[in-house]
C-alpha cells in the first residue's frame, strides 16, 4: 500500500468535501495500519479509529506499451531520435464502504491514456511522466464519479430512506 500522495490534489478532497452530507475528509495515517494489510477489514478498522462513517478505497492499475516506431533510425542516431512511443493507460478503481458493516454503497472506475514520444535514452522518464498524467486524470474521474454518485447514495441509504 502506498500512502504517499502522488497524484491526489487538495482540490480533489475539496470537491468531495463540497458534497452535501460530507462533513470531513481524512486520509488514513500509516500509524493506524497494520504492518501487512490483508483485507479491506484492516482499512475499515483503521477508519473506525478515526470515527469515519464511510471509507473511500481506491487503487491504480497502470500498464505501459513501449513501441520503437523506427528501429533503423534509432540505430543510426544512437538512440537520440524520439522514435519511441510510450503509451500509458491507468484505470483507477474505487469502493465506497460503510466503515462499520463493510456494506459497499458504490463502485467507481475511471480510465485515462496518454502517449508520449521519447528517445531510447529518455524512455524511463517519459514513461513516468505518462504514468503520473494518466493516474492524475483517472483519479479526477473517480472524484467526479463520487461527486455524482454520493447524492443518490444518501437518497437511497441515508436517514430519510430509513423512514420510508
């Protein structure tokens, strides 16, 4: 599990906080987590220590394709020509869980892709830039999906729904 924010921005958390019925947004602290996470229950336990009602759990799945579009040119230019094309595709997947029961209120998914030209010498750097860009875009899609879905979750499962 990576707890270092790399693509998440404060504006993402502000968007979630701006949804009616959301009182606070808190990130889980490493000190609340066991050394080895084995299930969502470990995350739910940590969230319950913070008295969180809902847990948004997300993950990124990123794949890369590295294509040399002009091998002869690469050989002639000793790899300096930007003949490589790096394609990164990221899917961000998320679950909205009840901290106490583990009930899943919703699932979200967003995919983003990006292509970057690169020389043989700059392949790793180009790939990392493409990864960061696609993870950022995919996470923004998850946040947008949460903002759209949350009012329906509250309508269906909130206090007013219990009175029906």
